[in-house]
């Protein structure tokens, strides 16, 4: 039955390829080379996140210099996915695989990325991966689904070729069928560029790394007491004054709007959504230093390079404060194509409760006016927010329950489980420990589905692992705290509960070393893992 399904899919796909004129058959038939591959088992490959269903057929597709890539032509996004795959294959193997090129040579092996209307693809990120000895076919309804599928294919390509089977270099890929779709639609990580600034190149590397593990959201914490990191053209002092400080007294930095758009575009190519955060009414000292009229705590603001929180607030009673916020939101919304804008809202300890509630409601209306949906830390739900606003749980479960009861969605980021800035253990070089230590085991061994029993699973938008940067200032230090824990969070977000199991996961994690070394990642070699 399985062979008939693959044959049917192959024939339909081949007809599409022929009909759009991607290649013509060679006039002279060439004798097909039969390669006897050693026993392979697709189900034992070290795939992360673990797919929904894997059916091995115990043979192999031989990726070589004669392989070609074809894609559906009805959607330009599929074409882009094909070129992305070709680029990554070249980086890994050195093979220069053509994409949608007409050829007069006989094509023995090809990869086809197909836009499918299959009813079995129930999610925009769902994909089907069929691998036979001669073809690899990825079916997806959207380019986003196809992109997730090629991440799985990338993980199946070995780093070293098998040169014993043929007189040319060949990379065997196990045959079989993979049916896959995500557990949650929102699978994110947050990077705090406010406490310490990270360059565009640093952010792009992080995007490359998380895309490989099917993470689809990068939340950028752009403003805080220590620095303002995004250019606002109508309020230039935010960066000329507020952008030049950070924890410990460093030089800080900021993104111009063109640089920010570059990050957004780079993320979009990897089907990752950028969510900008402007934290308010607390965590606002850098803004108040730039424009003192914003300050609401009755003190003369000065640049702040420490780590203490909760002392700052906007003046929530001035109309000019809301005019300022409107300008900021308007400019950021204009260069952020995604649906969300994060307004912070946490640790506003010196903002009176009544003023805080008034402020949140006013800012929510401003964000909605600019066609964005609010995300805020759990505290915002104490105000009379719309059900469209999303509460990001980080500390107080009560706020998450209130949000669920109101009909709002929740992002799970419990500090004691997901905060990447927490130390692994007492010997960690970097990080904090106010929420406890989070070992590689602790990061993986919890179930988002059951974390807050009063909340139904359908109220959970997804999970996000935040990385606050008080104790780190370089990409190497960032990687030390993020990896390998972020890989586990990627699986928690994608893989259903029934397919998650620590003993199996830790073996697959141990085998990520070749990729991490290839990407020059300064991962923490946890002694809990037998690294390969």
C-alpha cells in the first residue's frame, strides 16, 4: 500500500514537472546504476523536533552531484524554499544542486517540493516527506510548510559522504515516509537586546540556528531601563541618548529602521515572525532619560547601567505620553509585517494600580488603531483588556487563569522552566538563579499541556523561551545559555506529548554535535548528555 501511495504521488508530481517544462528527457537512454545500500532505518535518525509519524522502508536515496531540485511554480514561495535547500546542501556537502533548471541529461534522482491540496495537510506548517531510492518529494499546502519539511530533510543528510559504494561522492538518505505537523502554532524564543546590545549579524545567526529546529517566532525585547534599541525618527533622542548605555556601562547600540527591516526580512525568508517589544510603563528609564517629560516617578532620570528592576514608570496621566507612544507604535507597526506588538507591562512596581490599568487600556487602543494585536506580560490581564490581547505567562499562574477565563490566549514562558538566562547549575559561567537552576533535563521534562491545570490546552497559543541578557554581552555567551536548552524547547513546541520522552530525546540531542560544530555554536556540554 505504501509503495502504491509513493508511486502515485511520484507520478502526479512528475507530470506536473513535465507540464511546466522544467526538463526534457534525454534522447539517449543511459543504463541505470543499481546501488546496494547497507541497511538503513529512517525511524532511528536523530531528528529534532521528533516528527508526528515515521514509516521506514530500509533503503536509501543517494544524494550526489547529479541530483536536481524542482518546485511547484504556482507559488513563488516554493521556488524560494528550493533555493534555500540548495544553498544549505552546498554548505553541508559542497554539492551544487540546480533548482528548476532545464537539462538534456537523464535525471535519475530528484527532489521535488510540491504545493499540495491534500486534505491530510490540516495545518499551514504541516508537510509530508516521501523518500524513495530515486526521489524525494515534499508535499505542503504552503511555502511555510515546505520550509519546515526541508529542515527535516537537512537533518537527514549526513555530514560525510559514503565513498565505498560508488566511484563518486554520495550521501545516503534513509527511505521512508514522514507525516508531520506542529503541536503549537506559536513556538518562540525571546532575545533581550536592551540590557546588552547584539548586532544584526548576531541576530541573523540566532535566526539561522532556531530555524533549523522549526522555531517560528523571535521576540525582540527592544527597550528597557538600560537602553533603547530601535530608531524612532520622530523622537531621535531615543537612540542618540537612550541607545548608548547598557548593563555594566558598555557602549550600547541600536538598530536603524533599515537594519530592523533587514532583520525582519531575513527572518521572513526563514518563515520566522519578528515580534517587537516596547516595554512600558515600567522598564522605561532609557526613554525618560532621552525625554524627561515622560518620567512619572518624580525623580530626575539619569542613564542606568545596573540590574535592579521596578523603579521606573512613564507618566500615565499626561496626554503627551500617549502622543509619544502613538508615534512609536506607528513607526514600528509600519515596518513590522506580523500581527503582534508586545507592550511589556511587567514589574511596574512604582506605577499606581489604577494608573497602570488606565495606561494598559489606552496603549491597547493605540496598538489596535495601528492594526496590531497586543501581547503583554501576564500583569496586563489585570486591566480591562480585549480578548484579542495575548497574555504571556512568566511568573504568576493566577494571571494566566484570569486571561483564559476572559477568553484570551496565553503564551507559556514560566521562568522556572523556560528562562534561558537561568544558570544550568551552580558551576555555570553565565546566568542568574532567582528562578532556580534549569538543567538540560529540567528544560525538557515538563509538559506545557498540563502546566496550568485550570487552563484548557486550546487556550495556549504556544510556548516561548526568553533569554534576558543582564549577564551576557557576546554571541558566544548567548549561545552558551541558549544551547542546548533551546533545542528542547523547540521539541516541546512542535512535537505532541505522546512522542516526547527524555531517554529518547537525550540520544537525539547528543547527536546534534556535528551541526552545532558546523555552525560554530558555543553550546554548554552538559554532563547529563553523552555527547557524540
